[in-house]
C-alpha cells in the first residue's frame, strides 16, 4: 500500500518463484477493503494512517503487516523495515504476531535486529 517502487522491486524478486507449488503474486491496494486473501501487506510511510483499520483486518484474516517507519512496531505492525548501515534490516513484534495468529521460525528471529515482546 502506497509504494509503487516497492511493488516493482518485489515483482522482479518473485518472478518465476514458487512456494509449495504456488506462484507468488504481488498486488497493490489503495484501501483496506481491497485486500483479499493476503499473507503479507506492506504499508509505506505515506499510508500509515490506514494502520488502525489494517490491524483489525489482520487479526481477522491472519496476515503480516510490514511497515518502514521509525515507530512501525509501536504503531502496530508485525515487521518493520529499517535502514542500518545502508542495508535493509528488520525488527519483529512478537505481540503483534501473536494477535494475528502468526508464528515465525527461529531462523527468521535470529536475523532480526530487534524483537519486541515475549514469545510464549
């Protein structure tokens, strides 16, 4: 939501890739109502005003919200992208993941720059 550049970059990355026999599809949405059957929703800093509605939808439909802002996790996202030493890194909110019925592998947690919340 809100970033054509990210959409284009992701389309290039996932082209011809398959997970469990299914291709990866990238969609753009301008409103929360346009999100259907998502596994992950990226929200650019320009569209953060939609986070409260997205959080409610994510709890119902169990998808991951990814943001790119200084306060992404405290605003309710599950994963927040950060630029550290000119490299994209990420932080994870285990509380948000739990609320959305999402679990992360220990391998993913091991490479996060920070993890907020306690894991049950």
